[in-house]
C-alpha cells in the first residue's frame, strides 16, 4: 500500500472510531464495566494474595496487583466491551450498512475496536504510573518487555472479542458468551493467581492460554526475571493466538443479524 492510499484509510478509521467512541459513551453499563471493574476487582484479590508465598517466586503484592489490574483491563475494557459493540452494531444493521460504503471489512472491524483498545491502553499506562507511586514497586527492571506485553494483550483481546461476537446471537447474551474467556483468563493466565505459584505442569498448560503471554511479559517487565528465551516464547505464543483469531474472524464473523 503506497503512501497516498494510507491517508483516506486513516481518515475513515478516525471517523469510524469517533462515532464508536460516542456510542460507547452513551452505553453507561458498558462504560461502567470498562472503567470501574478493572480498577475495583484487583483490590478484592488482596486478601488472597496475602496467603501466597510471593517472595519465594521473586514477586511482591504490588507487582501482582498491577498485572492483575492490567489483565482485568484487557478483559473488561477491551474484550467484553468489544463483544457487546460488535454484536449490537450487527443486530442494528450498522455493520451491514458500513459494508455498502468505501470501508473494507478490516477497516470496519478495526475502526469499531479503536476506542476500546485506546481505552485499555490508557488504563494500563495510568495503572503503571499509579501503582509505581502508590504501591512502591519502583521502576520496571526490564521496561523493553512492557510495550510488547501491552500490544499483545490489546491485540489478542480485540481479536477474540470479534471472534466471540461471531457466535453471540443477541446483545443480551454477550454477558454469557464472554464469561468462559473471562473466567479461564482470570484463573489460568496469571491474572488472579500468578502462574509462578502454580504447580509446574499446570503452569506450563496455563502459559498457552490467550492472555498468558501478555501477562508474563508485563510481569517480567517489572520483575526482570523473564529470560530472553522465555520472552521469545511468550511473544511466539501471542503471535500464534493473534494469527489464529484473525483467521477465525475472517472465516466466521457474521455481518448479518443472527435470526
């Protein structure tokens, strides 16, 4: 794609992103879930974390709460909000009308995801700054791992949001269809319970879950305990999930209302 073709694409994505942001602001339920839940849920984990021997694994309560908060942001600010957005726009025939214009399918899906992804990114950056100051966890020891971790988490969450929307019949049922991904990620991806404190065999399986690579990279960025081999493995797993999710979305995403 040459330079001249990028400009109209950027303008179309900007216009669609602004429209989607306005719609997101009007949906108070989704907005509340996206803004408040990622900040509130980690606080409920504090009593359970106090029972774990985190220091033996080179972790602290502060770094664990930080990665938990960012993980919840992936799940609620990006994933669940996009499942709701894609299904609602599809059932209201918005996606169908957009396809009759100049926008390509990729532009429609990307533009719809932009506000949620940017919200998740902003939350993650604010959380990093706030936790570093309030929880006294200090500066990240391997900051070069944070950006790949954030990008991996945001991209995988957005792609899986579109994929889940393909199998969701109505806007009301999004709360049900999104639950498996939320529960599995909370329990197994190191969000609620760090994989470092799990039994070795269980941890090796959980590290293959969609959001596990992002959480490992972010936590490793703060602790500095992730080797180059482990970081490359996490990046490869995140890339594999992204490619798989994008392929599935291109193959099975539904543009027509499910009747």
